[in-house]
């Protein structure tokens, strides 16, 4: 990763949370450390880091783009109550992903994207995020 001071702050803020923030949320976090950072700088750096493979860009159906610094193999649950995004480990759905992996190469399939929808643990437990 080609590091500028701004990019380092943005990455550290993103890496320090598990909420899969939007660019606006990353901007709010970064401004606490760098009050003069611009929203354009945040957007540009998030897109550059995503393109370079330093972070994940989450294009979740019908919602604003979110970002994730966790590059491990995992999936996401979109909460229909709070709108948040939480992680689902590979191990939790290994039987499903094993079947999906077998589809690679069939009819030109090269990969897949899997998104789950439901109620997150916080909302199930009546917790406020």
C-alpha cells in the first residue's frame, strides 16, 4: 500500500471497527484525528485501497457502498432491522460454500458473491449499535 498520512489514518480507522462503514462514516472517524481531511480525500483513498486489494469494497444490493479491512474469507449479513452489516465466518456456512465452489467452471462461472439478509445479533438481543 502506497502510504500517505491521510491513507494511513483512513486505513487505521477502518481496520479498528467491525461495522463495515460507509465512506461518510469513515470520513467522520478520520476527522477526529485529522480535522482538515476532505470527504473527497476519503472517497479517493477508499477507492484506491479497494482497487489495490488493501480493503474490501462491499457493493451490497440497493444500499450505499461500505468498506471492510478484514481480508479473510468471510461473508456478510445485512440486517433488515438496523441496516447494519455484520460478518459471517466461512466456517459457519462451509457446506454451502463447498457446493458453490464446485460450480466454478460450469457454464463459464468464475466466482460468486453471497449476501445474507436477516436480523443481526444486536437487534435480536435488543441492543443498540
